[in-house]
C-alpha cells in the first residue's frame, strides 16, 4: 500500500513550505513520520484575527520560533493587530534577522492607527531580499545600515519621525544599492514633506493612492530620480509630483497626479510605449516641443476630464500608436479629482495624424456621454483611421433605445462608405 | 537546432523520442545533453516507463509556457488540463510521479501544489485518507504522545476541530 510517506523528507518539507504555518504544524498529528517534519519548514506566517478576544499570536509565534529546527528561517510574514507588544515584536524581528531571514513582512493594522516602532536590528539584515512594512514607525536608522541584498521594498503607511526634515527616507533608500522595486503608500501621518526617491537601480515604482477618503490636497511632494526605471505607476493626486531625470528605459507609465510642469513630465516619460495619463493641474500649457519625443508610444490612455486638451497633440506625435483609450469615468473610487470640468474641445487637425493613417487598431471610449464634441472626435477617428479594427463605446444607459441612438448618431454621420471597422457598444 | 530529437529511456528500457526543447523542460536533461554525446540516448535510471510517459505528456503540453503572449483563455485551459492531469493517477502512481518529478527536476511546482491542496484547510482525517495513511497502524502516533501533544504548547497551533476529531 503506497502512501505519500514514501517521499523523501526534503520533498515533504518542500510541500509543507507551501501551506500556511497553521496547517503545516497540524500535520504533526498525521503519523510518526510527520511528527517533526513541520519543524524543518523555513517559513513562518501568521495572520491575526482581529476580533479574537484573547489574542493567541504571541504564543503561536513564540512557540514556533522556539521549536523550529530549520537551519535558516527564510520567510516571516506577520500580520498583527492591537495586542502586539513592542518588546515581543522587537524580539521576533531580532530572531528572524539572526536566522538569516530573506523575506520579511510586518503588517500592522490597528484602528485608530498606532504605528508599531520599527526595530533597528532590521536595518543590518544583510541577507534581506524582500521587505514589506505597513503601519510601522521609523524613529532612527543606525549608521551601520546596509541592506545590500534588498531588491523589493514596500512602505505602506510608514511614519518617519526625524528631527531634520525628511532625512530618514533618504538614508533608508540610499542604503539599498540593488533595490529594484519600490512600493510606497503615503498617508496624512507620515511626517514627511518631500518624499525623495533617488535610487539609481530602481526598475519599478508604484506610488499608491492615499487611504481613506481624503480630498484635501496639500503641499507635500514626491520627487523621483530613478534613471533606470522601466515601469512607473502613480495614483497619488493629493501631493505634488516631480520627475527629475529622463528615463530612457521606461516602458510603461500610469500617471494619475497633480502636476506643475507638464513639459518636464512628458520629456521624462518620452521612452514609454504604454502611457496612461490623468493629470490635474492648474496650468496645462503644452507645446509641440514637449510632446515631440513621445514617438515610441503604442498604447495611450487619457482621462478626458482633465487631460483631454492633450489629445490632438498626442495623436499627432505618436506615429506608432495602436491602442487609444479615452476615460471619462466619474463614478469610480479612483476617478479623476479634477475640478476643471473642461470637456474635450476639439479642433480638427490640419493634417491627419500619422497614427490614424498607419497604425491605430483599437479605440475604447469609457463613459461616453454623447455630446457634440465627443461625436465629432469619434467620427473623425472612424473616418480617418484606415487600420481601425474595433471601436468600443461604453456608456451609462437606462434602456436599449439609448444604445441604438448612440450608435445610429455616429453611423449616420459617417460620410465615407462602409469601413472595415467594427463599432461595439458596452453598457457601463 | 530546433528540430533536434532526443531519446529518453526509462529504467525498464522503454524509449521515447522527443524534441530537444520538450526534453529540456526537465532540468536534469540539459547537462546530460551537454556532457554526453547528443546522439546517445539518455537513460533515466530512477524513472519507470509508465511514469516517463506521463512526464513527457506534461512537458509536451507545457513546451510553450515561456511565451508571454498567451491569452487568458489559453492560460485557463492549460490550468484545467493540469488539474485533470493531477487528479487522474491513483495514489501509487502519484507517489511515483512525485519522486520522478523531484529526480528529473521538472513539473515539481505542479506536483507540490496538488499535495498542498490536499493539506490546506482539511481536517487531519481527510489528509490521512488522501495520503493513504488510514491503514498504517505502525505509523500512528502512540496514544501517550498524542496526550502529550494535547497538553503541550502545541495546542495553540492546532485547530481544536482537528484535535478532537482525531482523538475520538
């Protein structure tokens, strides 16, 4: 009679490393063979149940660390709540560091938020490759900090308390020579005015939107100096955002921000093949010169609520454009915060943009409202785009008649004979 | 180069001719091709013919895995195929398949994943059943050890449901 127990210890431990620690330990009940196998698993994960009246997390984590016989503790994921004591937390991190942890996640979640002080032993963990912190407070960083292997860093709602303005962020980031991925989520209480991200090795940056329903804009800033960046995603519309250098390796950029200097912004994003823009700012002066380097663009998404003025210029200077997506969504959580309420002002360009003639294949219009200007734009594209395969219009409708009216309005005004393009309607 | 055929031979003499790119999905094969003469058949000592046939079937299906352009539909179909593939063998074949995947260093992710699925969120009895441990009297933990486990600090680890159902 064959059984899984015939497999080697190595293989069984490999399998146990895939399941949650709770389940792995429970296998000690299966048979003699399994009694101590879980102790060799180099991984600890614990998620607290916040509604538990007596929090067993201390016991669990303490006992695991005590009984574990794995030569190295590779991964530690802790999701903790109220009952976590500072001294215990510090001890756990020290143990993890001493046991050569490579992936460390310290996620705290309390309401009202009381960030957990970050143990300084963390900063001298040489083997650390992935670090994820949430609701943690960084008081001081030892001068011996050197995170030489850190490739991925996640700072979600982290508070930096320092005497001199904003130095802690800089100290932390400059101690990571091989950092490739950075995820940041700012919040009201991060005590940082200018979040300076100057990381020469950085390849991927994601600045998440602020938690909660804050609508207050403020004078805080995010300044980026990352010349090796390949992917950029920014969804923070409440702080100012500045790009300092051009990024020649950039492939994809999704930007949803307030912005002062659009010219500089577009110049830095010039190499992108995939661009998504939602830029609400006071001045929108965009000249030919600032857009002329954008010739690599293949996919463009534009928020028509705030950035629609740029449509003409962008079409003109993106000869390789294949997909165009116009976003007019007003009802989503992440919708545009612009108060300008300027709709697309359309002037037919004097000569047909090259992308319409040679490359544009797909157009999507989300939140189409059927205004005159929108119809003009849609018809212009339908008529002039020789290679257009599909145009999809998504609109809020209450009955089918509105759907047909939208389509007929467009089709009836098309002057040329049947184009090869498919016109589709999707109900929002 | 791309239509190079490699012959893989099992421990009991069954031979299968496959394309080089399919054979290379098994990481153990790469160095063997480079070191030995590529014309010689590769003998896989620890794998029987029946198991080798299954492994090759998997490799052929996954030969295009590295292509990034797969559509969502294609990915889902492949995932469904993987699930069926893992469900069909009986326990004995499955164990041999796991050992083979470890030795050949290929399809390990899938085999480990399917064992993980039989542990995750299951009661101890259910796990014992899927692992083929029901009739293993000598493998069972002696009563006194169980009692010890109950009282020890390990209690904080174990889901109470698991413990009590087992002791009954």
